[in-house]
């Protein structure tokens, strides 16, 4: 068998001993060299492997090990040790008789692995010695940022800009992991963490999709929706059909949601008439509510329609601005 150097790459986000069978075979049968101690080096030693931490140039140490044992393994660090791989490749290209270089993946990042990085980075930022601004925040002080980031994601969707959407969803995720990290500082008995958030979500997704996870027959979207509503009602018995409606959402969207809930549960409650209101604001509100109800009947989204009209009007205003001479506005603290 020809001499070989195995560059073993593993995922730093998986438990240290979780390697492929081929990876375990090679680390048990050949000397393992690496640049630093880690949980994986400990696991290999416990399993009977020979591990040496190299303090200095690694290329020559690997060639010496190959000369003595025929095969040597370089256990790459979390970054993959690409500079060493390039150096080895160039050396073996110049002297091909020394050894063959083999890249072996001992484990791979599972889908969602970078979420673990996001949690770890946020923990560092929100811990003592981290970012003072994040450590000073509360759920209340962050509330407006969660709304703002969600609106920016909405704008990216409206613009059809999927690259911007990826970035804005990252900002929304930042808010989620920061809220979860701050919740770890709550008093005993009240605190929770990001695993509690994710665990609750997983349980809810499985519970509310029995047609996927429990073999329940549901062939149409109507049947799936009916199952969802039934399961949700069983989970959260509510005194009113309006419980769970987000009251902080924009007024037009709130009106549409209230009308939708009433219609879904067969509650025929007519909205107030504008003519019967005692003041101008109440009359305007009733008129707007009637407009939203008419939009729903026509299958239209009143919030989206008004947004479209407002943006079109904004474009018309911008079209007139080049010819205007205006005083500069006072500085703003907003982005």
C-alpha cells in the first residue's frame, strides 16, 4: 500500500465522537497529528488512538510519520486548516513519491448547523465582557426593533428581492436569539432559553400536522386547515374567537383579521354604521371598517391595497421634488 496522508475534516458542531466508520478506522489504525487539543482528540485517545499535538511546522511532522508508519492522519481544526492542505499539496506535487494526499470527511454539518453558531455568538455578546448595548436591553426595549426588522423583511418580499430577504430574515433571527438569551437572566422559575423556543416550535409543528407525522388522512387544503383549527382549539381553549389576534398590528390589518375570525366561526355581527356615530373620528373609523369588510368580500387585501396606493403617491411626490427648493430637514436618529 502506498504512503498516504489523510486530511480528516470534521464538523465542530457535532458531538466529538460522532464520526463515520471509515474515519474511526483510520484514526484507530494510524497516528493522528493535530494543531491543538480538543474534545475530539480526547475521544480518539479514549478509543485507543494515538494523537500528537504538533508544535511547529506540520508538513514535515506528517511526512516523518508517514515514513515511519505508512499512513498518517492530520486532524483538521474547525476552519479546515486550508493553508496546511495547500502547503501539503504543493510539496507532494513537487515530490509525488513522498505520499498521496487524501481528503476525508469524518462528519458533516447537519442542516441548520449555523444556527448553533448564531446562538453561541449571541451568548458571547450578551455575557459579561460582551456587548454593553445588548446586555442593557430588555424585552420591552427590543420590541420596536422586532417590528422594524419584520417590516424590512416584508419590504424585501414586496420588492421580490430574495437576497435582501435573506439578510433581513437574519436580522429577525438576531432579535429571536437575543430575546431568548435575555430570558436566561429572568428570575428562577421564569427563565427559558432558545432551546425552549425551538422545542416548543418543533412540538407544535408535529402536533398540528398529523397528516404528515401521524398518518391522519387529509387530502385537501380545506381538510388540513380544518384539522389545524381543531387541534389549535383543543390546545388553547379560548373564551373568545378573537383571542390570539395580535392587537398591535396595523389598524387595517387588524380590522381584516377581526372580520376574518368572525366569518370563520360564523358570527354574523354587522360592523357599525358611519351614520350612527357621534363624532367625526368615529364616523371615519366606521367608514374605514366598512371599506375593509367590502374588500374582504371582494377577495382583496385592504392593507396591501392602501400600501400600494401610498407608495404610488410617494413616487408622484418624488417626481416633483427635483424642481423644489426646500429647507433641509432637521437631523433624525432613525436609520
